C-alpha cells in the first residue's frame, strides 16, 4: 500500500522473503507513477506484464515512449501506445519520433485528429496542415474554436479555405460576443 502511494519507495523496500506475486504486485503498483525501468527486477515479469507496465508508463510519463524496448510491441500495439501517449502528452504529436514512426500516414492523421479533439487549445501547435483531408482540418478548427474562441486569431494560419475561415470567425464571434 505504501508503494502505491509513494512509488519511489520501491527502490528502498526489502522484498526478501516476499512471494513472487507479492513482489510483482508491489512493482506493478510502483509502475503506475514511477518510471524506473532500469530498476525493474530481472525474471519477475512476463512479456505481457512488461507490456502492461509500459502501457501505464506511456500514459504517465511523456518520455516513456522514447524508452520502449525494441521489438516488445507489434505494429498494432505500438500504434495503440502512441495513440495513448499523444492523448496524454499532446506535444509528442510533433516529435521527430512520431513523424518517423513506421506506420501509415492515414493512421498518423487519425492520431493527430484524436489528439486535437482531446486538446483543442493546442491546435496551432499540432500542425493540422499535415492532415490531408480538408474536411478533417475544417472539423478540427471548428472544434478548437468552439472550445477556445480566442483561437480565431490563429485562423490566418489554418490550411482551410478562406470562406470557411470567414464563416468560422463570424460564428465564433456571434456565439462569444
């Protein structure tokens, strides 16, 4: 219980005499908030346990995604991990690691869209211009301006038609005088 509340304690707790399951549970509790993979005991976790620990870490620590062990996750699992990571840590969507991911550009676009919908106030930083489908870009800017009206000042940089920019500005000002 103490480790669950203060995960950094895991490094100082003597688990000698604990069963493998008790030790594993303590480390799993610590992993929810503490990324100390270099401290994880050898031969305690199965590959599935390792995956679960990394899934937790990716949601809690923005740098965890850069520390993933190679070949632990298949392409689908890696895509899901990145989706979780970018929703939790939106700045990752513009990282070099993200742009170099070996996944389809359509999938990356879907992840960009999900990230913008989760964090509309960051739309200008998310490079929505990278999204190929114009209707998706329009939806993103509409959602962002609905949630954060001050973003209409950024519309001049939006890669959407001018008529849509005007309509969106008028609608936003009308809804938020």
